[in-house]
């Protein structure tokens, strides 16, 4: 197999984790307004190791329902984005928890290039991806309560997409 060269510099990889939970009235971002982020992944480690380490720092891993990678992007590193879905009981354990709807309302004022706008879109895409999984993946659906299903109905299901980029698709094989 031929190795494809993209440039001289090797980009580091890091994890961005959005810890979320839902109550009967709202979806919650447990970390406040920002995702949890890992240090650069070390050789021999895996993205799953980094996600486990971030969750382990909370001491509430027993309340984790599941984590799922929803996207990736490049900035000064390769960023692998994960949603970690927690049971509703943990919302009170995170004093910085914020209602997801409030985060979306605040960031609506930003410009398309602002940090708040980007973060809102990353989180929104993750929730749209989770909505897709809730309807197509029986294992994921088995973890989601009726409150989750109700909350996710507010998001159109989606798998992937790249903002601001026009892509023409062509088959990989003739």
C-alpha cells in the first residue's frame, strides 16, 4: 500500500468530550459552556483511553451510559469529538451544569467564525448524530430513556457534514 504524504508536520491528536445528561425538562451540558479536553494523545494510547481518563477524573463513571465519537476536525491539532451520555442523577453533581437550550441561545449572537459559534455547532452536530443513533442503533436506543427520546426530537437526525465546504461525491471504484 502506498503511503500518502500530506505535509511535513505531524499533527497532534486530542479529545474533546461533551458530557451531557437530560432531565424531564431539559438537556444539560455537565461541563458548563465548554467541553472537557484531553492532553495530546501519547503513543500507545487510544482515543478510548483518553475518554476514560477524562470521565475518570469526575469520579462519576458509574453513571455513564455510553460515549460515542460524533465528529472530528482540524485546528492546531486533530480534534476527535465525543459525546458522553450520563444518567440524569449526576446533573446535581456538576455545579457548572448548564441547560443546552441556553447555550444555543447565547451563542446565536456570534459570527460564523467565533469560538462560541463553532462550539455550538459541534455540540449541535453531536446531538443530531445522537438523534440518528437513537433511531438506527438498537444498542444506543436501549440506553436512552423516554426523556432522552423527547429531548432529541428537537434535533434533525444527521450523520456527518462539513460546514462551509462544497463537496462533490464520486465513487471510489469505477
